[in-house]
């Protein structure tokens, strides 16, 4: 895919590439191990999950590419031999056929004690519909422990517009209940910056003092860029990334020191802007000083009073505006 895009305009639909989605409840027990264009590996609890997509028939050096891909996968799994092995994806080959790639994949599955889920559940055959009159079985899910498979099925939903049918396997996760308890107990409270209450002078002084030394580093990078071939000097990109990370850290530290935080977003301009919009549409409605004073009030003690006052005034102005529109 990268070669096709780099050579010119992409014609037709995109192809290649894999992605694995992890439920947020399992984030604390999930580790991304390795990602490439044709496969990605993630450890979820005690499962070593490999999402793979093999080349289709007719690809140059298809067998050699398949060998290199599975050798890389097995090499990664050697570091996690205590985990349950799961390989799933579009293999682009019928394992029950006589293809040389099918024979090699079956040998890899046998050498790693992997079992096909479709062989355990005969009623659910993973058929991929490529044409109306032709069906093939090229999508598979394999596991290293067949006794841990609770269920396996093939869905054919009405909303599926792909020529592949989704495969679903159910595996037990002992850590799931523990993760759910920990997520409710230690759920972090999201806070928001109150920039209207920030010490702007302190923020300006802090960022100016910390960012000033970076100007020399930026000048050095510009000198390297002008004197060198960028494509052959990866250290230039590393220096740029280092400067970028430093700038981000400085801004985060400045916000932590100079800007207070609250649990809820407080839009102190919201009610005033809403009233001004109504007044602008009407063109002749007066606005009282008390209403503006309560609308832009930033005192926490008067916040609830100001909100209620502004809402009542807004409703009243809305009714007057409707009446004005009808009469005009």
C-alpha cells in the first residue's frame, strides 16, 4: 500500500494493513507488542493475539513473504511462551486446499499446537463471499488451547457490506472482573483548565524563561538542514522531535503552575453570548446592567445565582423576540 501511494495517485479502494481494537475495560491488561503492515501483535491479559493479513494469490514472491511473516510472528511468541497463542485474520488461502502456502501455514499451526476454531464448531464455516457464484474459506481464527474456547460463530448481518463475514470467538478472561472493579474504584476525575483565572504574567514569564534556551538549538538544526542532505541524516529528525517534546513539556508545566483546574467546564462567556445573539437578532431590546453583571460574574459564590438569573432572562427575552417577530 505504501509503495502504491508513493508511486502516484491511488486508484480503486485502499488495501493492505491491519488494526486491532481493544475494549477500554481491558486497557490496563493490554500491551502492544509489535505492529507492521501485514500483522500486529497485542498481549491481552494472558492471550498473545496476532492479527494477520497475508498476500493474495498472484503476488510476486508470495511464499517467501509468507515465510518471513510467520517466522517473525513465531520469534515474537518465543518471548511470551507462557501466554495463550491466538492467530486470527485473512490468510488469503484455503487451508484445506493443495496450495504451497496452505501447506506451510498448516505446518506452522501444528508446530505451535494451534487449533482452528472452525474445526471445533462444524456448524460455523468461515465462508468469504467474493462473488455471487463463488465462495471461499480464507478467514480463520486459531487458538493454542481448544479447551478454553467457549463459543465460535460466523455472522452475516444485514449491515455488512464487505465480501468477508465477521468471525467471533469467545474466550474466558479471568482478569476481566478484577479490571472492572479497579476501573470503578480508581477512575480518575477529568479536570479542565480555567484560563480566565490564570496568572497570565507568571505564565508569560515562565514560558519565556524556559523557551529562550531552545532558540540556539533551533538555529543549530536550521544550520544542519541547510548544510546537509536531510534524507541521509536521521539525527536531524531526532533533534526536531526532541525540541518539540521539550516545548510540549514546558507548556504543560506552565499550565500546571499558573492555571487552576476545575472538575467541570465553566463557560463564563456562554450566557452573555447567548443574550447578545438574541439582542442582535431583535435589534431594539434593552439589556440591564444587572443581567450583564451576573452573566460575566466569575465568583463561585454567585455562580448558581447568576446561572438561574441568566436562564430566566434568556427565556423572557426569547418570548419577547418571538412576539416581536410575529408583530413585524
